[in-house]
């Protein structure tokens, strides 16, 4: 009987010990889930200036039972799995507010094209750190709504009084998440607007320039997307005379003219006449440095353009009326008279492009002439001359070397 009583006493003692807290807080199978982590979000940026935080995320967790816990460490993790220690808390703390989450989310979005962030926690003792809490979306920025600009804003907008933007907002995919029907927007560096209903946004009153629009969805709790949708574009309502007009729209009274080096806004004109005969394009209607060239304007009318005269280079300018632009065969082009059916004059050649050009031979001047076959115009000299074209110095004579002309891969013997 005494032995039975002793066994009963031992069993009671063991039962009592089983009810005591475990001395090792990590001695359990469900440490990952025991923390019960989740985050809440508080928006602080509506109407704020550019330096104000967009919002703060607070991680909440349940402290582990047991002895010897010295504190808790909080980590932030991105979609690549990279993890950063953001806080070390005391043993009685059960939450942490991340003050830099907005800036980190933006940097992560730019670096990884996905700004999602997760928070994880682990307790630590004198002997080391325990297992991390489980990674799940209720402890991430996925509790927040998402924003898209669809279709994308064109990179260049011109000729319209406003820029139309279609905003798409999507609530968080987590179960029980509040609806999202609103968004707010700003130009980078500016202030956020108050939330407005999702749908078309028309930006008016813009000055010509480059803009980065940021749009953030807002759910019914007032929580905003931490990684706003962005659209960067250049706005030119109209462009002035002499400015490129592709894809811009010219100012009123101007129209887009195709020229050898691009399309430019030009003024329509009529050439001055003397006894009913055009004087070669001169007109007081055109700005200095341009001439009235017929056929370049709308419906075949004249336009004030930079022109090249007979025997002048036309690889960057249009030839004056009545001349054609001929390809010399050595990465140049010259204005010449149109090739007649009977052929060009003596010492001339009908060059590609339909222009009669003067033909120059080796060592002859080539500023206003096309070099003969096998030669190229060396215009790096003060007095350009036709020289032998080459690929290597083996093609050159004694004492000569094959050197670059600076026009594509063209070389001549010098």
C-alpha cells in the first residue's frame, strides 16, 4: 500500500509539471504558426507634401510561451527572398511599426518589378534564435489594393488639350479584404490628391514638359497601394517653326515637312517673282537661312526650308526647286540638274537620284563633284581631292596607307 501511494504521488507530481510552462519556448512543432503574424496599415500621406510618408505598416504577433526569451527580431523580405533585419524588440513587445516601408516598397518595385514585402518574426534566447514565423500574405503588403494604368499612356503626347488616363483599381485578393473603388494621384514630387472614384482621368492645363504620374488605389478602409502605378510621358501641345514634328504637332500656321535628316515644322510660302519668273526661291516671307521651296508644302505648295544650291551637299538639306539630289557613291550627295533622256553633258555622270554631277578623277577637286569609280572624296583635307578607295594598305601604292575617312567604314589611300 505504501508503494502504491508513492507511485500515485509521483504521478501527481508529473501531472503538475506538465501543466507548467515549457522552459524551452522552441520545443514545439508549430513554432512557425504560433506567432500568428499579421500586418495593419495606416495611411498618413493623403494631401501631404512630397517628403511625407505614404503610409506605415505595423506587424502584430503573439509572444511565445516559455522561459528564457530575451526578445524578438523582425525581418522584412522581398520577392527575391532577400531578408533584412529591421528591428530587435524586447521580450514583452508584440508589435512593430515599419517607418520606411513606403520608400523600400518603391525601391523594390523598381529593382524587381514587384514591390511586395513580407514581415517575419523570431524569438531569441541566450542560446540563439528560434525558427522564423511562417511567410504568408496576411503579413505582407498584399493586404493592400493594387493599381494599374491600362491602356498605357503614350510616351509622347501632342496636339491635344488634355491627357486621358484610364485607372484600374483592384482590391486585395485576401479573403475578407475590403472593396477598392477609389484612387488618388500626383505628379512625382507633388502632393497626393484626395481619393476619387476609379475610371477615366483627364489631365488638363499641362505646360509643355516631361511628367511622371503616380496613381495609388484606395480601399474602403482608406488604405492605399504602397507601389503606385506610374506613367512617364512628354507633353508638347504644339511645337514651333524649325522644330522636329515627329510625332509632335506643329503650331497653328505651320505644317510638317519631310527633309533628308527628319521632319520639321515649316511655314508655307510663295516664292518671290520678277516678271513672273521665280528668282530661285528667295522670299521675304521665310526666316533667315531658309528659302521658299515649291512642292515641299501641303498640297504641293511652297515651304520655307533650308535648301542647297547647284553642286552643294544635299545629304542634310533639300535641293532648290528644279534640281535633283544625286548620290555620289562615297556617302555624300550633291545637287545637280535632272538627268535628261539624252544623257548628261560631257564630263558629267547621271548619279543615282537622277542628278547630273560633274565627274572628278584621281587627285582632282571633289567639293562639287562626284569621284570616278574606285575613288572617294577625301574631305578631311582643306582642299578635298579624289583618292583611291581601299580596304587595307595592300590596295595602296608605295609610301601610302589605308586610312579612315570618318564616313561609315570608307577608307582611302593617303
